[in-house]
């Protein structure tokens, strides 16, 4: 009986520290998930804000272009159409990002960054052409 009690005590003493390590490991994983989720949310909010700002700038450019002559208006219509196409592409990627997993959004981020950069560059070109 003493042996059984001793054995039970040893097993219990070995199990308690292991249980603590499992809890710490679980807490670390949960913390990592929370951080990744916060990063995704922050990135998404910034990207959406930048896209809204670009849409506003495109609308202003379009309003100014509507006051131009026929020939100039045709050129700006083509540029505005290209800007809108690129804006829709970025918006679709943002919509996919909203429903993506933590790992998937990290894979999507470079493509979304590139699409946003292309849209910004196209806007800068159109704005520069309009000032000429």
C-alpha cells in the first residue's frame, strides 16, 4: 500500500509541472493568434482608408476633367476608366482579405500592396496629365 501511495504521489508530482507547461504553451499560442488578428485588422483598416482616399481623389479629378473640352475629356475618360478598374481590383482583394484566415492574409498582403501601389501610381500619372 505504501508503494502504491508513493507511486501515485510521484506520478502526481510529475504531472502537475507538465500541466503548467501545457497551459503556458496554450496561452502563448492564443497570444500569437490575437497579435496576428490585430495585425490583420490594422492592415485592413489602413488599406480601406487609403482606398477611400484614392476614390475621393479620383472623383475630384473626374469632376475637374468633366469641365475640359471634348478631346481632353476623352483622354481623361480613358484614364479615369483605368483608375476605376484598378480601384475595383483593389476592392475585391480587400473583400477577400476580410474573410481570409490568419495565414492567408499574410500570403495575400504582397499582392494587395502591389495593386494599391499600381493604383496610386496610375492616379499620380492622371493627376500630372491633368495639370499639363
